[in-house]
C-alpha cells in the first residue's frame, strides 16, 4: 500500500513539474544551452585546432571538457572530481580486483555517482547564494531607474526596461532641472551582467552630479566620460543620448554619444532621426560631445531605445531591425500606445527566442 501511495505521489509531482512544458525548451537545452556551456567550460583549454577524424575529435573534446570542469572547481572539489572519474573508469575496466568483478561493478560506479552528486549539490548551493546576492543587486539597481513618469504639462511618457541577465547595463532617467526644464537620458553600458551594471551605476551618479553643476547636456556628458575613463579598463564605456527639454517651447538640446539615434515622429507622420554620431563615453579622455537641437512640436512623438531592441533575433537568426521599429512608431498614438506597440511587435517577432541583450524603450509625446 505504501509503495502504491508513493508511486501516485511521485506521479503527481512529475505532472506538476511538467505543467506548461515546452518541447522547444528541451530542444534548446541540448543544442544552444549545451553548446554555450561547452564553450564556457573549455574556453581556457581549447588552444589547438580540433582533429578532423571523428574519433580523435571526440577524445579531444572529452579531454578539454574534463580539464575545463576540473579547473573551474576549488582544489578540494577538484580532488573529489578526479577521484570520481578514476572510480568510474576503474569500475568499467578489467583491472585486477581482490573482491571480484561483481562487487567492483556494483560499488565503484555507485561511489563515483555519489561523489559527483555531492559536488553538484555543493555547486548548486554556491549558485543559489550568488543568485541571492544578484537579486539584492538587481533591487538596488532598479532604484536608479524611474518608477513614475515625470509631471510635465503638455507631455506624457511611457518607458520600460527588460534585462537579458539579472543585472543589466541599460539606463534611462528623467531629471527635473532647477530652471524648469527636464533632462531626458538613455544609455547602454558595454557588456552584460554585473560589469555593465557597475558602469551603469557610475554613469547614473556622474549624470546627476553633472546636471547639479550645470543644467546642460554637454557638462553632464563630459562628467560621465571623465568618470568612466578614470574607472579604467577598456570595457568601461557607455553609449548615451542626453537631452534637455524646454516644456513650453518644446526645444530639445541634446548630445548623442555613440547611441542609436532616437526617432522623432512629426504630427504629420514623417519620421526623422536625432543625432550626428560620436564616440561612446569612456573611450577617450579628451572628448568634446557634439550638440544637436530639435523641437518637439504639438503632436510629435520621440522614441528612444537601446540596441537590444533592433538587434533582437528570431529563431531563424534574423534581426528585428530599424524597419520594424519605424513601423511600430509610424501609426502614432499616445506614448503608452507606441510603447506597447513596439514591445508587442518585438515579442511577436522573437517568439520563443530569449533576450540576448537588455532592451529599453522610452516614449515622449507632446499633446496637440
């Protein structure tokens, strides 16, 4: 009776675990995820060209995989890992055994499996602790982004942020200035994950300080550039669009430092791009940002975004591109309608494909 009850309970647990199961997820586990894991584990050991012969290529890949796995473990865990491999090999060969092959086949592979499971539990515990710390960092990072739209007469705003990892490198903000103007900022830090998040946090602090010193986009961009250069490392750079909006006239002065050009949809329906090129911030110590000017007239809509939008790909590897982004902006509407249309088209285009880069969208519309 107990056995039958245990089996029924196991069946219920299995069904609950498989609820909403997608075969595509299982397929990605064995093709894309497995290939990525192999690349990460073996990247420090794959120094030679792979043999052309299939058998020798298999042995080569198995060797560098074992080396890669062992090198990623701490020294005590590495000893356990190597011991498990030795036990597994010993248990499947014809080496001389005092107690006979039957006992060998029963105990040695079992001991190897138990050792590997022990290592797996240790590594999973480490991963859970790291994940908890990343979650705290994600919450702290979210505090750097606005949660409510600014209250500016005659304008409405919509915005959102999606991260490819727990920590992202995209940044946007609305900073009210002392003279009544509003700074509208969007940027994209280099890389992904924690490193990009640190660059984003540095840029956020420098921007706020820059606008406190002088309410113009050039001063803010210079200060961000100086902060990133002093941070050091070739990875500490960031693309940035920094604009200062005068609500009454709609005048917008801006700096575009290596960032994808925002799109401004005129009330009549034509779309223009704002920007004139320039290097990202943090690459060169002496940088003189180029200033541009535009006017957001009644009925105009400004669309700002990061490269994760147009670089998103579908299952066939085709990029979303600027054409689809323009198509999402073309019908106009409220800022929220444009925002939702962009993300709706993006989600429909990607399908089941995951995000490979952070995606941010900011929409600013002036009422007619």
